[in-house]
């Protein structure tokens, strides 16, 4: 019994109370900063955010036999927040027909059951940064080809993975008939939600707007009025028209490295600076609380004597005397002005009141936990 009393008295010492307050405050601050500072990547296409399970379709008409830089046509993953996104994982499944692809060095590639699997090497996406595209170039092997690309995106804090499907159709026509053949094929083959482009190595991608081109055969059953490209899901409407991607196209495959995607430059310094600042602030606050708590520590010690040695006979006058005596011992030798001494006295009382509430809350939680454990066991 005496051993239990000794340990309970030690729990009520000023060192233990100050340490518990400092550690608890530190953990709460770190957790809060960490939770509130996670960025959220957004998947977009043609300037509009995509919903879950969206499908995008793109048609590219060209006369070139060189590689086509299709990275600007893919969906983008942007971190529009001021915090770094952590544990970002992008898994692409790529299948092709009649097309050879050149993949980005920022992704790990491996052969899968349904094509090529690509995974991002860097799992962090800094604030206001965009993740590099998984594919840099596409080369047509014949007159037409198709690329199917499925995306599975996860990151810290998301419960359901983001799934997006992309379909890119590439067709080659003679240069002198490129415009006419592209218009005819788009009106017959392309769906109303598809994005249409004409690609030239010198000028890059140029949007093909069928609404401004008169139809030569109005009786064609499959002819359709052109509409601006938008995501497949009807619930999402792009807020701005397609913009012509600015692409620098190499004149030969040897110049491919000129447009290779580069790893995103990290800007996470501010994030860690905030965490370090919060830690130092919590430590300073904990030390100040422990300093102000010292007078109440004597009262707690006296309360322990009354409970364990006096049979729960509590004398509040004795507790107040212990508090005042400890306050005089700590601050009396400083010869402080009366007004400053009164402020310190009030702050010490406030610290003691807060600590008392924390202790009461702790004991209630322990009691509720014991009751819940007993209920679960029986």
C-alpha cells in the first residue's frame, strides 16, 4: 500500500505534470499541422476537373511520319493547394494498336497482363506543381493507331481511388488532303464529346472546330454538328474552351531529350519550417505552463497527503496556504512590483485550474475506458 501511495504522489509532482502537458501539446500540434498540410491532387482535362470513372476521347490527324509529342493531350494531375501532397501513387495501364510509345523517365515501366504498367517514381507532389505525363511521344506505324490509357490515382487522405480512362485515336492522311480528310473522318467517326486536333511538326497541335466548317454533304446519315470537347460525364462542363497546347516538336528522334519531362522541383521547405516552428512554440509554451504550475504543485502534494495519509479529510485552507507559501518562495526573492506579482498570481491560479480540469478529464476517460472494457468482456 505504501508503494502505491509513493507512486501516486510522484504522479502529482510538478515535473510529471509539466512533462505530460508539454508532450501532449506537442503531439496534438504535430498531428494538426500534418493533417491540415496535406495537398490534394486534382485530375483535369481541357481545363475542367474530371469526375470519377470519366472517359476522355481525343482524335489527332496528321501527315507526319515523325514522332508526335502527345504529352499535352493527356489528362493532368495538379496540386492546386499550398501544401505538398504526400503518398501520391499513379498507376497507368497502357495498351496500343499500331502505335509505338516513348515513355517518361519519371515513371517505372513493366509488362503487365493487359499492356504496359507505369508507376510514378516520386510519391510527393509539391504545392502548385503538376505531375509529369507518363508518355512523351507516339509514332504511327501505319495509317491509323489507337492508345488506351487507364489511370488509377491514390494519395494520402483519399478513401476511394480516382479512376480515369483515356482514348487517343491517331490517323495519317496525305498533307495536301489533311484538312478535308480530317473533317470528313471526324464527322463520321468521332463522338460529340471528343477533342479534335490537327498536328503539324512546325505549328504543333491545332484544334479542329467542325462548327465553323460547312458540311459538303448534308445528307450524310452519320454527319453530326460539332460541339466543343468536354469530358464524357454530363455532370461536368468545362469552363473554358480548348486551348492550343504549346508544343516544341523536335525535327528528328535524336532531339527527343529536348522535351523530356523533368522531375518536379520540390518546394516543401515552408512546410517543414512551419512544423519546426510549431514544435518550438509548443516546447516554449509547455515550459511556461510548467513554470506557472509550480505553486499549484505544492497544493497537489498537500492534497495527496490529505487523501492518502488523512483518510480523504480535505482542508482547503491548508491547500491555499501551501499554494501561497510556494508562490512566495518562487517569486518572493524577485522583488517584483505588486501589479506584476498580482498578474503572475492570477496566471498561476489559471494554470492550476486548467491542470485540474485536465486531471479530472483524464480520470473520467480512464473510468469510461474501464467500464467499456468490462462491458465488452462480459
